[in-house]
């Protein structure tokens, strides 16, 4: 089933539902769209920060502590 057939089939089913169920579907669709928007925003922020040179000095900084500095190890 292609996208248009799936949309038509879904719309047909939705049209047969009572109003309160249609509102639930609308709320769920809003939730899904918001989730997609949040993911796009998060990926954009990740891309910007990964390409940023703001924290590049951390790559050149030597480690202050090593495993030998641990007093107790997790078992």
C-alpha cells in the first residue's frame, strides 16, 4: 500500500469514529509531529556543536586523572 492509499484508508476509518476519538487521533498526530520537530532540532543542535570549535581546547588538554588515581574500583 503506498502513501496515498494509506492516507485515504486512514481518513475513511477516522470518518467513521465518534468525535471524542477523532480528538484523540488529532492529539496523537500533534504529539507525533512535535516529536519529529524535537528530533530535528536536537540533531541540528548536535551538528552545530560537533562542528563548533568552542570546546576544541579540550581535545588538546592532558588528562588530570588516570585509573591509577582511583581509590576504589567498581566491581
